């Protein structure tokens, strides 16, 4: 079981801190560029990029070498296994945490790109890229359940973003 101390020790390690530092340097100029292309607010785009940096710092940096389950690239040729993993409900706290980790990705992507399906797809593409890269990172194993849970979180976030955006539009257009 992962403890708060374990998580804090990992997050304050050199690799995650380096990723977070790079994210902080790049986020504002990149956010201004994205906002100029999408018509969104630079602050929202910066928050999106900062959250993606946090996700990358937590998931793409080496971890303690422990026995890891088979990587999803080794399982992809077994359709029944893939289907069973994709359709199973989240079974533990780590899987729920994966869902929660990606809710802000979908939510902020929806506010930046102003469309729900592309926002959810951004979450899917991000998680597949991360899970694929984990193939060569010590202590990491990309899994189909992580892809499922992360994508579910991005979809939930995108739908929440659409709801908030719709509510804000209604509020601004109501008769006074």
C-alpha cells in the first residue's frame, strides 16, 4: 500500500522535480501560444499544461524497481484479455486515483479547446503515450487498466467542463 510518506518521497525526488521545473518554465509561453490558437484564456491553458506536467512527473519518472505486471504491449495480442481488462470495474484505490488524476486533464482541456470529444481524446492520447513510454522506465509498467481508468477520468472531466461551460453561458444569458 502506498503511503503519504512514500508519495512525498517520490514526488520530491530529482526526476519528478526536474519535470515540474521544466513544466513551470514552458507553461506560460506555451499557454499563450495555445490560447492564441484556440481563443481560450491563457491562464486556463497554463493550468492545463501545469496539470499535464504534474501527470508526467508522477507517471513518467523512474520508480523503485519492483515486480511489475506485464506491459500492455505484451497483452495487446490477446483480445479476450484486453476486453476483460477494459470492461472490469476499478478494483482498488490506485485505480480510483488514476481516474481522479485525469479528471482535471479532461476538464481543463474542455475549457481550452471548447469541445468535449477532442478534450476526452486528448486524455486518451496522453495516457496511451505515457503508458507506452513506461515500457522502458524502471519500476513502471504500462497497463490496459491504467489506460481505461485514465481515459475514464478524462471523459468525466470533459463532461464536467461541458457542464460548467454550459452553466456559465446560461448564467450570462439569463434575463436580468
